[in-house]
C-alpha cells in the first residue's frame, strides 16, 4: 500500500495553480496573490501625530507657547513653527514644519493670558508622539509576496498601499457527491436502516476554509450508473470529491463508476488509519478524490490530502508542520499504517481520546489535534514526545 508521503506527492504532483485574475479588494479575501503588492507611496505619507496635544519645537521646552493654529486629520496646518509657537494637533494629523515633538494635551494648560503652559512631566524625548513618514512602509517596498493568502490584515495592507484590484489565483471549484442508499439529507427523518448524511457539510466547510468554492451535489444511491452520471456532471469542476463507497463491499461502487465515467484511477488504498480506502484519479482536467465513508476517515483524508490540493490549486504552498508534545499516557506499538489519533493538546501535553472509532464524530469534535504515529512506531511511554497536527484551522 502507498505511504502517506507518496500519496500526497502523487496528488500534489499533478496540480498547478489555477490562472490568475484581477479581483476587487472586496472579493479578494481568502484568495492567494499571483503578483506581489508593492507600496505606491510612503505610509504614513507625512509625519503624523500619534496623540491629541500640541506640536512644539523641543528647543522651546519648557515653554510657555503661543498657539498659532490647528492641525487636524485631513485638515493640516500649512505654516511653519517659529520660536515659542505651538500648533494644536490631533491624532493622525500632519505635524507642521519645524515642529519636532508632540506634548499630549493632558500635560498642557492654557494660562490666563492665553499662553499654553506645560503641566506635568512633559515629553520624554525629542520626536515624542510623532510617527515618521514611512513609519509603516516606504514607497516601492514589497509588502506582500506572491503566494500570500489574503487574510483580513493583508487586505488592509494592500488597500493602504494603494492597491484596489489584486491579481489572485482563481479559487478552485469543488463538487461534493455523497454516495449511499442509507443516507438522507440533514433534517430529513431517517427510515429503517438509514442515517443522516453528515459528512457533506463538514467536508464543504473544510474546503471553503482552505479557499475553495463548493457545490454540493447531494446524495446519490449505491448504483454504478447513478454515481457515474453524477461524477460526469461534476467533471467541469477543478476537483470532484465523493464520500463513501470506496471500500471493498459489494455496494462500494465508486471505483467502478469512475471507470465508467472515463476517469483514470491513480491509486486506491493507502497505508494510513483511518482513511485506508482513499481513491485518487483524474477526470479530464478535473482532479478526483474518493473519500472513505466513515466520517472521521473522510475528515482526516480531507485534512491530509484535499486541503493541500486546494492550497496548491489556489496558488499557496501547502505545508503541514508537525508539532511536538509529550504523551500523558503510554501507547502500544503501531501497525503498518500511519495512525492519526484524535487527541486533546494543551501546552506541551497531549492526551489521546478514548474514542478512536472512525465513525465517532463526537470525539472528533472534542479533539484539537491528531497524534501522528508513523508505520511500525515502537510503543511509547507517558512523557515521550510525539508528533501532532493541530486541528484549529482544519
Ligand atoms: N472487508 C473490509 N471492510 C472494510 C474495509 C476493508 O478494508 N475490508 N475498510 C474499512 C474502512 S477502513 C473504511 S474507512 C470503510 C470505508 O468504506 P466506504 O468508503 O466504502 O464507506 P461506506 O461503506 O459507504 O460507508 C462507511 C460508513 O460511513 C457512513 N457514511 C457514508 N457516507 C456518509 C456520509 N456522507 N455522512 C455520514 N456517514 C456516512 C456509512 O453509512 C457507513 O456507516 O470501510 C471499512 N470496511
Ligand atoms: O481507515 Mo477506515 O478509514 O479505518 O475507518
């Protein structure tokens, strides 16, 4: 059976970032940059006050001063300070020429004759409360590199730098097809032998969080022709995902349906637990991933393989950093499959949950980490260091 590493490199090996397109800032969130963002100007574009107070010349301390005007954000004072003069200034306003220090208003009082006088400690140093021009960035600086995922702060930085339309990779469009005679949609009463098809919403949300747009193709019965028809209909997507029907039972028909739909199967079954019956293939230009039916297996295969594929197609470089923590309990030797145990991690401690069956969604919900055990790992003692994958952003 294929190892985790070989399976991942075969899935990613065939994948290229989707073409770039220009998008407004409002639509660019979560996308990945296809061109860098360079600053069109200095930020701030002028020396700006960081506080409400008075702009003065350091050499005039300790005052008093004569107020000659006001500088507010968006309404700068146009003149220059001469000896003994001050300008009332507000946060974000340009600092007038010749002023080199701002004294906060709490430290100033207007005296009887209208003179502004220092009360309190005064400014700590020359330049106090002034943000130099270019304090955040200078014109021409590369602020965001190609391959950067546009988080909320990255969007604000691009906007601040003067970019209104950004070159980003088109997000992958994904079709999800659930298979199984036993499945009913959420909210529908289940008949005898039926259960609610719960995995579709989970997989869709995992993929959306990775940057994809998702079309839910609903539930298809365990019928080769019906599954093949659904797969063919979905083939215009960048990635087609099925859930269930991936194993060896008489009603596990996804591989046959794939062949009937004209797809090429790249691999079937890999040495991981849970998730062994994973299928990977190509359907014309579409990628195909057949997830195992057990919900935890489907979740973990999505996290390990579909999310990195979505990142690659989106133009971002997928990287799964394993982290380390110390076991709270001993673990037996591992078998031949890379194991992914649902666990709770806190600081440098990690505790596997007692429920490790691949149908147990409750345990999956309680877990914030997957302990990764390599094939044939030796038994581990409490206190031993193990690798884990955090699940916070999965
Ligand atoms: N003789 C063998 N039996 C099984 C093997 C094996 O190697 N030999 N592998 C087991 C493993 S491992 C897994 S994982 C499962 C996966 O099988 P399938 O991909 O064929 O999944 P199904 O049989 O269709 O379903 C399994 C289980 O999951 C439920 N299910 C399916 N879809 C959904 C959904 N959308 N939402 C919620 N639950 C779903 C389904 O009702 C079944 O209970 O096979 C083992 N068997
Ligand atoms: O691998 Mo199955 O995915 O053990 O439950």
